[in-house]
C-alpha cells in the first residue's frame, strides 16, 4: 500500500464511505506480507519513497509472478530487474499490461497517471555496447516517476559527440554515466557539470578490462570530485540513486519557484 492509497483509505473512513472492518481487511497485509518463499515489503514506498523492486535471478517464473502480483495489488508501480523473456511471459500471463524492456532486461507495470516531474536525469553511455546497462538505469528512473534524457554512444574516443550535449547535461539534476573499457567518460563528464555524477562501470571490454574491474578502479580513482561509483553493470542502483537526488532537488525547486539554488 503506497502513501496515496493509504491516504485515500483513511479519507474513505473519515467520510463514512468505508467501515472499520473493511479498512482492517484492506490493511491486513501491512506492513509486509509473507507468501512462503518471500516476504513482500508493502511499506517500502512509505519509508523510502519508492516501492520494493524484484531482482529476478535465482527466482523461478512462478515466484516472480507471485511477488509481482502482490506488489501490483497494493496499487504501486512495479519493477522487476534482470528478467528473462521467460520470466516476463510468466508475469504477463496474469498481468498482460506489464511491459518487457528487452534491452534493459526489465519488466514494469505502471498504474495510474504519471505525475508531472520537476527537473531531469541525464543518462550517458560511452558506447552502444554499454546500452543494456544504461537502459536499465533509464527504465528504473522512469518507473520511479523521473524525467530522463539519454545521450548514447558519446565516449571519449570522439569527445565532440559528448560536447554536443553540453547544455542538456548542465541542466540535469543528476547524471548517470555508463562506460566500460577504461571508464574515462565519468571523469570527463564530472569535469563539465556541477551536479552529482553516478558512474557505472560495465563489463564491456577486451581481456585486460577484467570484466569491468579496470573501469571500476578508474572511476573510483577519478579526479572529478563529484563522481560517485556503483557496482559493475549496476544500472539499477545508478538509476535509483539519481531518482532520489532528482526528487529531492525537484521538491526544493518547487518550493523556490523553479530555481535550483
């Protein structure tokens, strides 16, 4: 049950449209619900601002489908990450409105109208091979209600491609930079903007990249002070953290009449 649903229920009780027995029945699964193999956290959105997210690897299609259904019943948007097409088919058999993002390997269910967001997150990828991780970040941020602009294949081998997007990057409240190989793009972007940069090393690269370790170490050693780093290939975490930043800055902008300061 998200905050909007809870407020609606309490208002129904106050107005006499719902008796206490019905309210108790609807709140029966708060704050969490056990389904045997999983304990679904229905209060995550109230505590953290966003609902629980399903990590699919290691789970069967039936398990993901059951967790997905319980989260959907609470009225929230739902996100499942690292999902195969087989997992999606299991979910879609019960929720045909769920959407599969093949490149991002994510399943989303959007319920209700999306609220108009304030500000935006920029997602930057070094090469086309980095796009699956960048798309995971995009899908995550968008299902969490954020405005996103994408700037793909703008790596340091052709730096003019990145500079062409300078105005958009400088206007963002947070930037996700996804890069493999030597991971230099995060430092370059960090030196161009005055906002947090979430660097995502990817496992893209030849043998000496050590499955993304070379990019990870380069990003951790960035001389750009506004660069922070998530784990290898973890587009989800970068999109989630960027959403927290953008939401907080957006709320402040609303209070200040639209200015970032």
